[in-house]
């Protein structure tokens, strides 16, 4: 069985929920450090190889093999800690509000969202406790439509059900949900979805950190279709406080071009350039375990 099949299985998710509910933070962080260390040591696993390559490109291809080992270990420990914080806090509003703070940039984005005068498309990076951030938004009376991973397996379906029980308006990405999202945006609603999950597209490979990537242009198409601006959202862990801070970039307006392919690539690269800034702040918190740059996998030290 592949590593990702184990990590994202229903059993592992339910086990993580049990740990979060019953184990203290001191013990929980110790356990998650051990788990992250063990996973990162499996250098031949597809998921770990993808994480190594992603981190190598983000570093400007400067990290040595030994430095990559340390970075990937940090990635898995941070990801495990974030998952623990998520399950430890998700059913207790007071804990969520203690764990997530809003930067002034996100407060401005949230204020615009609540006005519902114009549609907003928030593209969130897989950093910090991004799931927990969604709960914090709901507790602050912000109710975006959240588009989750398409065609979810049993574990993802279970996670989505937990989110819905807590009041999150979440639906898997599909042609039907994209049409619903377009209507929602035109009515002044806010849609939030991921930006950095790769998806193979033979026609469009926008540059990300200077390299052609497998980042999809679907959300750029949605923004162009509905004429709404995009904001990059990042949830970054503050190590000294064991809290997370939620940021939102200034609004990025889409630019029209006569050539459709040029229009998609230029706008996608403008959005990704903003995302790069957040990832450079805390690359060890980027929990992306799929190859964003598959053509670089065999070059990675």
C-alpha cells in the first residue's frame, strides 16, 4: 500500500481525531514529531519524493540533499502538528479563536466579503492549519463557499462531513459546483478554494518559482468568467506562540487578452507570483505532497 493511501485513509483520520480530542498539546506535539520524522525518513515514497522536489524548487534549487532531508522533516512535523491542532480545536470554538488570529490584511478581505457587494475569489495555500482557518472564518460570521478536492475518496468525504457539521459551506469541485460557484460570485458571494494542488494539464503550465508547473488554471478561468478579483490567502504558524496568523493579499484583478491561452497563463502567473511571497516566508510549512513540478523529480538531489 502506498504511503499516501495509509496517511489519508479513514482509519488514520479517525485516529488523528481521537488523538486530538484525548491527548494534551505537550504529548500531542511529541507524538506528531515522531510521526513526522518517521514519514520523512521514507525517501523513496512517492509522497516524500514530491515534497523534496517541491521544496528544492522553492529554494531556488539551492538545497543540498542533506539540507533537503532536514527541510522535508520540518515539513512533515509541521503538517502533523497542524493536523493535531485542527482535531484538538475543531469542536471547541474558544480554542479555535485562540489558535487563529487575523492579520489586518485578512480583516480587510473579510470586511469586503461581508458586504456582499462584489464577488471575491480567495485562493488558499496549503500552509499552516488551513482547515482550522475555515472554522475561524465561520465563527467570525464569514460564510464563503468552499470548493474542496474533486472526486473525494472515503477519507475526504468524512472530512467534508465534519466540516459541514461545523457550519462550513463545503462542496467538492466539479462541473456542477463550478457553475454554482459562478452564480454565487455574481451574487456578491465569496468562494475559497486551494491554489497549489497540481493537476495535469497538457495545454497550460504556468511558471511558478520560475519553472513550468502543473498548477491548474481552472480558478483563473472562473475569475475571468465572473469578472471578480482574486486574493491569495495564507495561514502561517507562529512558532513562538503555537498560533496561526491568517493573511490575505491585496486584490488581484484579471487582465483581458485577445489570445485565450495567453490570458490564462499571464493571469495565472501574476497570481502565483503573489503566492510565492507567502511560501518564501515559511517554506517548511508548505504541506504539498504532490509533485507541482514533475519534470524536476529526477533532478532533485
